[in-house]
């Protein structure tokens, strides 16, 4: 009797999850070209995730949106029992598969050459790729064999968003503020000195650059219309003011001495080299962590599917820590609530979810098992080393 009851409960739960997934589906998947590399770098501070999660080594099971794989690999260095990396885009999955395979089979230097993180010729990058491509999973192998030009040009700068940021931020700051001034801000010895350098810049011109970055028409060069669907009713001034507030906060209040995210966006290759300046590289790109990563990559499971579909599968693990990037920016308020309910079914008690809100304010409102840790969220937002987001959100399952 008890066995039948348990089976029935599981069957009902599985059917419920399946029905909810069919209601949800992925709102943006059908409207995007999923063969396009949208993100070749993560623009979400891994330190926010690290502080929000406090991963228990060899015990926690982590779910993470893949994106370019950066934060999957940064979190992997904290030695969770397992990381499940999910992305609906085969392009994004293929970037992570390329990195995982390269970590397994290449030297540290060749790894950096392959993914375009150090200076190299196109011939050098292609030569490294040819030595390791037979180790790639079949779908990823086909993907990269069809995109050898991307390997040659440098995977790290191949993302649609990264190309946009280089054109709209890095190039414009170089022309308007000057390389010497920008470099001096990143080499400042204190936040006070950094603030003084920033305030000496022509503020009207810096503001114009940030406002141009988030202009809705310009932004279509970095993001697709589907990714801006729910911003149509929000004023351009509000969006620009939000990003400008973030830009001023990072420039004036957050130490830039190890802010590799902001450094790459504003300065780029002049100040960025993982081999010679590891302080301006994320943890997974630092030589000191390379061998540790090699011993951990088997703990990563990569799936190309939507989160909604994955979470509706039977027999998936209960997750302790979940990184959702900024996914709710592309989801209606109604579907956000449905998704949180689906997510809660796959979380252990005490599990945490972390994500960023860009402009839209998305929190669980109708899922009583999920509690917003507002104070921790505010503290982490103040420390966030990127300027795009209006808030960091940390949610905990309480029962």
C-alpha cells in the first residue's frame, strides 16, 4: 500500500510538472536563432554567486544556465558534487563543450590560445583546434568545424553582445576619454584615487556613451527583439538612468584593481592577459587553477534544452544551488510565477537560487515555499562588479 501510494504521488507530480512545462515553454526560444553565439563571455559577477551560494564541497548539486560557460567553470572550482549546465542554445552549449574538452586535453597556454584569451594568429588557433577537435562531443565537433573562422578570429570576442560592447563602450571610451586616463583608473591604488580619476573625466560625454549603449534601437545590435519584448512599455530614460547609476557606482565605489569584467569592457587587451595579469582574469582562466579544473570537469553535465523542459523530466536530482542568470528579463510575470513553482519542486529545503534583474522587477509572489533574502540581495548588489543590473536576487526554499 505504501509503495503504491509513493508511486502514485510521484506519478501525479511528474504529470503536474509536464503540464506546467507545456504551459510555460520557453518564451524566447522560438523567436531566436539558436545557432548564433550570443554570449562569448559572461557579464555576471561570479563572486555574487559564490557569496550567495556558499557551496558545500562534494555535497551540493548545482544547476546553472550555461551562457558562455564561464560561471559554470568558476563555480566548479568550488568543488560541488555536480553541476548541471543547461542552455536552449546549441551555440552556447558548444562553447562550454569546447572549453571542457580543451581543459581535459590541452596545456594551459594552448587552452588560452584556442578560446582566444591571449594574442595569437588565426593559424595558431586553428592548429590547436585541429589537434583536439576529435575529442569533442559529436554535435559540438560539427558546430566548430563549421565555424573555424570563429576559432581563428577568437572565440572570446565572438559573441553578439561582446561585439556590441566593444563597439559601443570600449571604442567610444577610448576615443572620448583616452586610453591613458582609462588605464590610470584601473591602476589606481585606492577607491578614492579611482573615484577622483573617474570624476575628472568629461561626465557629459561618459553619460552620452552609456545612454547610447542602452538606446533601444542601438541595443538591437547586441540583443534580439525577443529579448527586449517586455521593455516596450518602459521609458528609454528610465532604462538609461538605471544603467548610468550602475556605471557610476562601479566606477566610483567598487575597487577596479581586480575587476576583470569592467576592465575587459572598458580597456580590453591593453590591460587584459590571463598569463601576465591574472588579477584581470576570472578564476577559471588562471594558471594556478588549471590543473584543479582538469580534475573536476567530469562533474559537469551539459544539456541543450530549455530549463522548463529539463525541470519537467522525471528522476532529475534535487538541486541545492541554482544560477538563473537574468532569464526573467525575457519572461512574462505570469510565466515567472509558474516557473518558480516548477523550480521549487526540484529544490531541496534550504536550497538557494541567485539571479540578476536587468530592468524588470521579477520575484516569486505566489510560491510560499520560496523566500526572498532581501538583505543579502541588497548587500550583494552593492558589491556587484558589473553595472548592467538593477538588482541581485537571492531566493531560498524554506519548506
